[in-house]
C-alpha cells in the first residue's frame, strides 16, 4: 500500500469554439499510434524520452500511465557496510540491451475535459500538457498554432471570484549565493571600473526553485533583479520574497485580464511558490484554488501500483467532486 496525491485539472483549448473534448482527442490519437514506441516523444535532451504506455477505458474515463527515461542511463547504488568509513558506489546497467531504467511514472484519467492526475517527481501536469500537445499535433488532430492547457479549476463557489481579481500575492523562498566582493574605483581619466576587493559590499545572486518559478510566472513587463546587495542578510544565506501585484486606476490596459493571465500561469505551480489571489470579495489561497486529495493505493510484490485500484480511486474522486457540486464536467 502506498499513499498518492491526486490533483484535478481541466483542459482548455485556445480555440474555445472547436467543440472537441480532450477525452475524444486523446482516444483517437492513442488508437492511431497503437505501438507504444510510436508514442515516444523526444524532449530537449537527445536521449530523454516520454511516452504514454498502458491506456484504455475505465468506467467512462480514458486512463493511462506515462513514464520517462534516458536512453542508456545507469542506476547508481551504494554498498552498505556498517564498518566502512566510506561506502562503495557503483552503477547498475539495465538487465538487457532493450531495457531502460525509468525515472518516474505519472497516472492520469480523462473524462470529457476533466483530468485527474497522480504526479511524480519529474512528471507533472506541465510535462503531460506538453506531451498531449505534441501527441495531438503529430496525429493531425490539432493544428500547429492550436494548443491545449491543463488549468486549475477552482471549486464552483470560488471560481466566480477569480474573475474579479484585484491583485495576486506571491510568496517564495529564495536562495542567495554570494559572489566575490566588488567595489567601484576610478582610473586617472575618471572612468569607473570594478575591481575585486576583500572589503566593501557583497553581491548576492538569487536562485532556487522558488525564484525560477517566479521568473516563469511573471510576464515580460515585470523583471526580477539578477543580483542583490544585501550585507545585512548575508549571514542568513536565504530569504523569502513577497511580490504583490496590484493595479492603479491609471493603468491603460485591462488589469483584470492581465491578472487573470497570471493566475493561469500558476496552474503548474505546486510547492515552489505560495500565493493568494485578492478579489473584490476577499482573499483566495492556493489550497482553496487547487483541488487535490490523498488516496491509498495497493501495490504488488514488486512495489508497482495496482493500476485498477488507481483508476478506481480517480473515478471515485471525480464522482464525489461532481456530487458535491465542486465541478461541472464538460463532456
């Protein structure tokens, strides 16, 4: 038995008038590429691949498993010796030339445009969204200029409030990496130059998953600093950044649309950034926006999840969301 977290997403099309459902499109694509190897997507890395492996119908849903691997990847191991001062490391090769070690497995269920996911460390909604767009384009089911996003769909009682967005508050832990101390000196001609010194201020470079997530979320109009002079916090080596986005009445463009666009950019953000959406009727937190549930799923003797139990957990949760008036499923 293992505990897995389920998350709910809804598929949205850039062309809202096409009348398609994600379930129908994915079913057609998978049937047209019956051999699993034909469903293999090469990523930005030459030897890294993703593919949907098992897939099929389950109680009105289309379910499946998706995994990724790096061709030729070896699995590191350590020889555990209680008396050794240093453990011996080695790498294990796959059992034969046709086998590959998997990085992780993602499970999904689709009904209409409703999507339930059990994510893994390296395969999340962002990777599935990218894969689905690649798959549908490669099958000619959507045009190159068209796309599908897997968006959060807040509970019905929260959804209307997001359309009246007044601001978004972002919280993120940030790592600070100190660079060499620098000071500004002038030559005889009065020209300023940087030179390394053992005194003066220290330039800190922000980094980390939270900082990277913030940079991806914020639109191009807003830039985050590449370095921070912060002698007073160098001893902490980390800090939390709080970004508050609001609008004044003098802003020429539609502020609600702009902030709604940012809300959409938060769809793939989980633990990296905490955020709240400020609406005319109050604050909505991240946990109120994202629908999720923890479930216990049985495993077999090899530690692999029993798929039938995963599909049943997804189906039961989807039914409960509908019955509790949390969501409407667009078939």
